[in-house]
C-alpha cells in the first residue's frame, strides 16, 4: 500500500493504492510512481496494476463471453417453450 499524503493508509480513500509485489521490491523510498485515473473514476491506479494486466483482459473477455452465452441460451429456451403448441384434451364421459 502506498500513500501520497500523511493520512492513515488503513483507511479506504483515493490517496492510496496497492503496488504489485514485483514492482514494490524494486522500488526505493522517493522513487517516482506514476498514478493514473480513468475518466470520472477518482480511484488511483498504477501502470502495472492488476487492472491493466493483459491476463486480466483475457479473463474479462472470457467472463463476458460466458455471460452472453448464458443469456442466449435462456432466450433460446424461452422462445422454444413459447413455440410449443399447447394441447387441450377434452375428456367427456360417455353416458349410456
């Protein structure tokens, strides 16, 4: 956890961020760390954060593909159920 203010890093806020271990062990006190913000999101990110790793994008794509496949299967099952003809059997007793 890295903070760029004097506030407590144990408190969730936008003045701190996590640094990946491999970058942390290579860093020294006073080394510059580039902080990125995305659009209107005030949360800080570093360039080699887990959110910008290529394997995370692959995982997100696979998750999206699974979700879309599930939605397609539900819609397909719903439409198939709707197309099935409904049979009514009118049973009448024979009166003799």
